[in-house]
């Protein structure tokens, strides 16, 4: 490839990936409505454009395959042959070949992806069928006709693309960093203004505050993408898996226009796919069993996203067989993860969360679908890594529901600054449920663990002094101290701190290099006075 | 030998003091020299990691080379400086006793074979520069830093293994530092 072309490679990959996703989506719709000519036209157009793009770039294999698809689709859209399940299947398979082809291009190495078998299949699918209509394998859909026959939807698409620009994510990150610095410096100016009581400065600072606020909001918005970016792939996942397992599934998606930080969206894909596969594979029963249990033949799986005060709540619900907490606990005992005594002391919710322990699998047999790759433990770890939480609700025989709560963005958060001795630490406000003022003598010890009773409930405590290697708090002192009650997922602890400092909007900076493995610390931030303050990794100190 | 631009066979060296010896690093690697203020301690880190500072919006780790190399440590005074260096795309601050000057050394005045005049392991050295009657030990910062990362990881792993959760080892050290 010439150097000139390679510059466009990234662009091609990202556009082609988008096309592939749209192809998948439209094909799924076509499967439900095979007579829909508009859809067929849309699919044809997508394949045609894909072919054109690949040809311009000189990617032979993609061009050939897309061309072959286009031929088949042309016959279909001219209604010279009927859309059959076989044809749809072949088209799906062709998309499955296109994907590794794109990866091949992206990686720049020849991965020997073979397309001959697929192209033959595309050709044969019409011929082998005893034609229901005249089905000559028509060869030449000329580019000009395709160009003229633009559907309405394609024009609408055009309008949309004209108002957006593709930007490298790196630029957005830099922009975010700069805004972060601006916010820090603004805070510094405010402090100066307050210290020296300069009215004029304070007035223009108020103005500056408004502007930086809007700027920050806008920049944050640029980093947000709708969850449809990943959600759109899932109908295909469900369809394929349901077919494989001979299950009938009605898959619904809701709220795919909800926006999240790009990084979170990318990272959350894998866990979500895992949850979806679990729901289809283990959750939903086969039709016969469902009928026997008085349920509808078709299983229902619902994926929904919605905003909830500073959070995005993603919920995956199925009306399958559900889980029994006690069975899970029994299994954990069998596996030696748990003792009978411990089980007796556990709540049902705690038993349920056992499935998120590494190496726990409830499937009687490990299938190649849900038994491999990410486990529930990875789902939980990943969600918590983003300061999010995972909760499970389930009813034996009725179904399960997995709820993931994620913060909207990672870059700027609200935090409570606390003090231990002379050191200041930041605790993300989103984790905090309550702050309690106590006298140290109220702290009790159960099995060497410090606890406190809050409204008839025992709250385990973690001393921030201890976690960060500072001298222990003298329990006999009468001086007031504070418990910051935090929550991650279904876990709750109280963090003992000496005093509360302030509440602030902080810009999270990750620590790298030598500092990449800090314990109990998830990052750092810079305060208005230029001081560096470390952010407590709540999940890490639990 | 030294990476910075060579003007007629010379190298520019930033010279600093570490427990009564003179050390130098190539000027190209030095970003700036600052005073050690506003260091935030990072709990649970080996003692040679003094903490982090805010360098114009960038958070950089501060390393005490004296601690790392087992040299005698001096209390911070008016001469104590932090040499901010960029090493393999990472910015770090190195605490030194003092920074004296920038020297231009003729390349033939640099002896590539490090003599046994210092306590520091020979592998971290690039050579020794001779100027008048002074000897300036030239540090190989890339090596020093890779080693720092490695030993940080090792220490953390060791602490985790020895103490289980809670890393009391670090606790004691830090406790001493805090008192």
C-alpha cells in the first residue's frame, strides 16, 4: 500500500465497521420482514458502498465479497427471487467473513482469511433453490443504476453525516486534559481573589466560572457516545445463540440513545455480551420446558439503559429459570469456597453474589458459549473499575435481572475531601451514602474487625489511617471523628476519617509508570491551591 | 556516549551533588530544576518513592536517589533541588542535595569505564567525566528508571506476599516517616 493510502486506512476501518454493524442490523430486521423492499434497498446500498470503499482502497477480498453480496441482493431487490431464511443465513455468514477481513486490514498483516467458500455460497444460494420465480444469477448491477436509485433514507443519512466530523480520540483526550487544567487554574484564581479580596477580579472570575463550566460540559459531551454503539450488535448475538440452542427469544432494547463516556462504552461491551450470553444460554429455558411451566413459548430478554442522577443504569432482564441463592451457596460449599457455618450467616443477596467469585460457574455443563472467556467475576471487576456497581435480582422460576450502574464520565467527578492526620484524600461522592459523626468509643470490635452500630445495623469499618500506614486512632479519645459510609455494589463499609475537609469537583488524573500499582488509590487530582490529593479506591480497600 | 547534541565533540552535563559526590546527566534529559515543595506522600510505596508533585498540571513521581542507591541521606535544606528529567517518555523528579552547574565536557574527557569510586552499581553508570581535578559520575538514567520500576514492583509484591492484605511492612516504614 502506498503511504498516501495508509493515511485513509483508519478512516476506512471505522467507516466499514459502522457499515458492517448497520448491515447486521438491517439484515436482522429483514429476517423479520422479508417482504420489506425498502430494507432490501438499504442493505443493497450498504453492501454497494462497502464494495466501493474497499475497491478505492484496493482491498481485493473485501471488494470481491461485497460485490458478491451486492449481486445477490440486487436479484432480491428486483424481486426476481424471494428472500428465504437460507439466503438470510448466507448473508449473515458473509458478514461474519467480512469482519475478520476488516481486522486483517486493520492489523496490516495477511491473516489468510479465505473468501472463496463464501463467494461460492453466495452464488449458489440462488441456483440450488428450485427457483420460485425466474432466478438467473444476474451478474451486473452497474454502478450508475445504484447511484441513481438512492433511497430516501440514504439521503437522510447524508444530511446527518455532513454535520459531524470524525476526530481522533487522542485529540478529545488532550482537550479534556486542557479543560481539566483550566478548571484547576480557575480554582487557584478564586483562591487568590478570596485571599486578597479583590472585587474586580472576583467579578470577572464569576464570568470565567460560567464559561469554563460550559466549556467543560461541551468537551465532556464530545466524549460521549450513545450506547447504541455497542447495543446494536447484540440482537445478532442473541439471534445466533438462540438458533444454536434451539430457543426462541424475543430480544428488546430500550434506551440505546443514552450517552456514556466513550471509554466506558468500549470497556463495558465485553461484560454485557457475557451477561447476554448467560441470559440466553442459562437463563431462558427451551420452548418445551417453558410451556410446561406455563410460560410463553418465546423467552423474553430485555436490555435497557436509562439515566439516573449522575449514573447510567443498564439492566438486563430475562424471564427464564432464575437462580436459587441457596443452591448457589450449596455449590460453593461443594467447591470448597465456603463453609456451612459461613453460609448460615449469609444473606440471600450475599449468596447470590457468590457467582461473581472467580472460578464459579453455575452451568451444569460448561458450554463453549458461556463457559469460556469472561466470567461473572470479570463483569463485576470491570464494572467496579469504573466506580460502577453490579447488583443481581432473581426469582427461581421467574427470571433474573442484572443491574449495572455506571458513572456518566470518568474525567471529572464530585468528591468529598477528608483528612487523616495532616493528609487529605478524596472519596468519590457517588460512592458515599451517609456521613456519621461519632466519638471513637462507639467503635466496637467483632472478630478483630472494627464495626459500628448504625440504626440497628452493624457496619464494618475500615480505618483510612490504617490503610495508608498512619498511626492508629486512639479509641479512648473523646474527640469527635467521622465515619463516611460508602457503597460499592451491594457492599457497604464505613471509612473512619479524622475530619471532613470540603466537597469539590475534581479532575481525575491516573497515575502511571512507577506509580501504576498503588494500593488503595485509584488516581490523583490537583486542588485549587496546587496541592496533589490522592483519590481513594473504594473497591480496593473493602 | 551521551545523547545530547555534540558540539565539536563536547557534551553538556547537568552536575548535581549526592552525598559528597558529583554526578551528572545529559542536559537533553533534564526538563527543569525545581525546589522540593508540596510533595504528597503515596502510601504503601517503597521509601525511595517520596511522593508526587504537581508540575504545572502534570502529576509526577519524586524519587529519592540517595535512598535508592543506599547513600547517606541528608535533611532537606536550602540547597536541596529536584531535577525533573524525562526518561523513556516518563517524567520523574529526582531529589538531589544540590545542583551546581551545567558543564561542557569534551567527549575525550569522558572515561567510559566506571572506576570504583562510588557506591552505586556500575550498571547505572555511563562513565566518568574528568574536568580539572574533579570527577563527575555520569548516570545512565534510562537504566536507573527501568530498575526503579522493577524494584518498585518487586517490593510491592514482596510486601503483599509477606503481609497478606494490609502491607504492614510499608506501614512501619511510613509510620516512622510520619512521626
